[in-house]
C-alpha cells in the first residue's frame, strides 16, 4: 500500500493544493517568456536565411514557400505577449490585441491559400491533415483573443488560459520538430530539431510526470514510426546502425523522462516550501491584527484604527465614545456548559459586536472582554442589541453585559489610555445588580487616579513610613481582658491624607501587589513585638492577614520563619489569618502550606467564616486553630430572631471541631453578653476599641483602660 502511494506521488496522480498548482503554472508562464523569445528569434533568422538563399522570388512565393516558419513565429509571438501581460498583470495590452487579431487574419489567409492551391487534388482527410498546424495556430490565436478582449489578468481563468496556450504551443513546436527533422534526414542531417523541440516542451515546461510520459512517448513513437521507414527508404543506414540508433533513441526518451520527473518534483518541493512560507507569513499577519480565538480584530489593530478614527475630521470628537464590555458570570457559563462551548459562544458574541458596530473599530481585549470606539448617540441602542441577544441565548445560565464608557477629550488621545478609563468605569458595575453601564466622569476620574496613585506609590509609602500598623484589640469574652490584637494597615499619605484599607487593599490585590504590603506588615509587627519584649512589657500575640495572592507571589512560610528568627519573636506570638475566600478552588497548594505552618509551630486562623458560599466544605477539608466568625452574622442582630440561633450553632460547631472561636464586629454590650453566654471564647469590635497605633494601645494599658491578660490560652 505504501509502495502504491509512493508510485502515485512520483507519477503525479496525487492531488496538489491550488497554491501549488498556481505556482507551477506561473513558473511555466515565466519559462514561456524565454522559450517564445528564442523561437521568435530563431524563426526570424530562419526566414531571413530562407529569403537570402532564394533571391528573385515574389512576396507570395516567399509566403507560400515555408509556412512552418510563419506558424512557429506567430505561435511564439502569441505566447510571448500573453506571458508578458500575465506576469505584469496588465489589464489592457494593445500590442497583444493587435498581434492576436493579426495572427487570426494571417492564419485564415494561409488556410485559404492552401485550400485554393489543393482544391480538387486532395481528399478532405488529407486537407485536414495538411492544415493541422494552421488549425492549432488558429486555436492558439482564438484563445489569446478571448484572453485579451475578456480583460482577464489574474485568477483561475487566467491560469486556464495559460495552461491551454502552453499545450497548444507545445503541440506546434513538437510537430514542427518532427517534420523538420524528417526533412533534415533526407539531406543527411541529424534529428536535432526534433530532440530540441521535445526537450523544449516536455522539460522546460513542467507537467505532471504521467503527462510528461504521455507527451514524450507519443512524440517519440510518432517520430520513430516515420523516421525508420525514411532511413530505410533512403538506404542511409545498415541494420546494425539502425539498431544502435534505436537504442540511443530509447535512451534519449528515458533521459528526457527522468529529467521531466526531476524538474517536476524539484518545482513541486519549491512550491510546497513557498506555500508553507506564505502560510506562515499570512498567519503572522493575521496574528498581528486578528484575535486568534474569535477571529475579530485584536488590540494591536484596534489601537491603530482607533487612533486614525479619532483624527478623522469628518467625525465630531464630542460624539465619540470608547466602550468596554464585560460578560459577567461567564466563568460559571464555562464551568456548566464547557470551555469548548464557551469559546464557540465567545466567537458568536464577538461577531455580533463586530456586525452591530459595523464600520467602527472593534476588538477582543481578553477573555470575555471586548472594546469598541463608536458614536455616542447610537452607543446605547447598539449595546442594548448585544445585551438582549445575551439574555435570549443563555437562559440556562445567568449572564449580563456590563459596559463602561469614556468620551475622549482630544483627537490625540492614546486609545490604550481611553480603554483603561472605560475598563475602570466598567469595573465599578461588577456584582451590582441593575447597574449595567457606568461612564467615566469626574468622580470616577478621582477614584481612578487614586487607584493609580496607590499602584505607583506603594513602594514609596512603605519606605517613607506612610503605611503604619494599627492594632485592634481582641478580648477574652469572660473577663474582657485584652488577649491579643489584629494587625491592620493604615496609609497616612501626604497627598490624599488618611487612606483606609478599603482604599488601597483591593487595588493592590487587583494589581497583584498585595504581597508587598503584607510582607511589610509581618516585618513591622515582628519589630514592634521585639521592642516590647526588649522593654520587658506585657506582650500580647498579634494576628496577621494573608490573602490568597500572598501564597502565589511570595513564600509565606519563609517570610514568617525569616522574620521571627531575625527579631527573635516566639512563634506563639504570631497568628496567621487566612480568609475563607482564599481557599476557593484551592488545588491543594494552600493546604500544603497550612500543613507546613502547623509543623513550624504557627497558629492558623480561619478569617471571615460565613462570608462565602463554601464555609462547611472549608471546615471539612482544612484544619484551623481558630474560627473568626464574620461580622455579617451580627447584622440586624437585635431585630433578626434567627441570628442568635445561627450564632449559637456556629459557636458550638467550632467547639465540636476542636477549634477556638472569635467573633468580630462586636459593637454593643448586648451582643457581647450574648456571645459570652453562647460560649464564644474571644471578641473583637468597636465596642472594645477601634484599630489604633501601638503607642495608643500601650497607653490605654498603662492608664488602666485596658487590662492585658496573663492567660496564655
């Protein structure tokens, strides 16, 4: 089977790509330029030689004397002008039209004179055989007339014209070679014209190998059938010489077949290599402007087109708006429907956005986010078309189209900056039911620049002491003595003043910089504890928060070990708080780190229990020393009759799981008393004190307002 496939490939029976076919055809037409030029030069030379050798003949006598020269010259001219026009891709070519019409008329005249000269002397078959080359030339001329007057300059039709003309030209050349060589034999000359023309047409022009075999075999057989009788009739060779010539003749056929095979496969390899290069080039070009998943434009192209569009003076800059789209809850769609279906849906939405905002720059920003630059007066209407389509297509999974807009103030605006503004405005609609669009205005601008300020200045704030550690006291529920504190960051900035954690913690998390803050907090807490220990003061343990990103961006265990060792802080003075949300979709990575923390001697606390949707799974899968009950359980405590029941249950659950309990957000004596009776071990909240600097916390202890507990557990 493999051998048969190899034979098919070698003979050219396998299908080749349109590009390869076009490549080989173009190569043939380029070759035809040189072939036809040589034929033209040779035939002109032969005609001049013919005239010089026969002085005194009239013009008509010269005309009738050797029409083969005229036929071959005319065929060469037609192929030459065709090839030149094809290669240069000219729409109009007046010399070609003139030559093609002239050849048609000339050939008709030659046919007419032949018919007139042989009228009544030859049979119809003999006449047809006598004008065979005239008919081939007439067909060649008609094809070229059609090509010229149909104004075909490129594409599949031009390829067909080229192939047809090369075939007709080849038949004329081979026929001319056969007749000329047979004529030369009668004068004792060689068969060079035949071998030249056969090599010319079968080797210089590239055919599929099986076609080359057919052309060569037919040409050699036709010539052989006439060559041998002519030699014998003229008694020019002996039997041995004829046998030797026959062997040489057959060897010549083999050589030309092998040459045609070699040329074809060499040209085929070149074509396939060139096609691969073209495909790679085209792919790189597409990648430069096209999104790989959806097929619409990417951001590189969008930024260029948007910049041009902003500078378009025909469009009112005041009516232009950048839109940023986010398909909210798309992760759930992927989880339930599957990523393959999700990708197909993204492609569908991308095409809808492109078609809805037809003529406007559109692109996929990333994931399920898209961007558009359009006219503000139609933006809302077009956005609603997309939102409606999303609602109708995804009834099984809730999806919502969130959008942010930014109106450019200048035509010189960098589109990348505009998209950042629109994206930020869109982010303000996240998880807000009923708010699907937000435009970037002055209030948003203030928030945005404050966020950028946080990102750009986190290192400066840490090094210059703008970020300080505040401590919120934690008390024993039964004695109300201070038994610990939670370390909380506060940013006191020379530009923006006092910044609460809500102003900078989410920003640092969004930009994957939160580890810088938390690493600083750990170091500063250890320094503060060391100072108290050095002064011989009553020192209380401190809990420090670590986010999920901390475990990705730094080695939390190493940071703890390095700092506690550097400042010689006992490990039972450091409590590690991990929020419940940090454990969502954990693949075992954080579980392994928690195990290391326990092995190193640190107490690990579950922070914000009850704030997420996987609380019970977290308790099932992870071991914690302390459960910090989220303050949301205390919301509307006085009026919600179910709240005390739930709190009692949660506190008992912690005890059953051998965990201590701490409730945060305690703001009234009523709540504090209830939690104490319910068995909650520790309490934290504004009722006992807000977060404060270390000195203030120590001062309240010195004044007697706070009593620092001596109880260890």
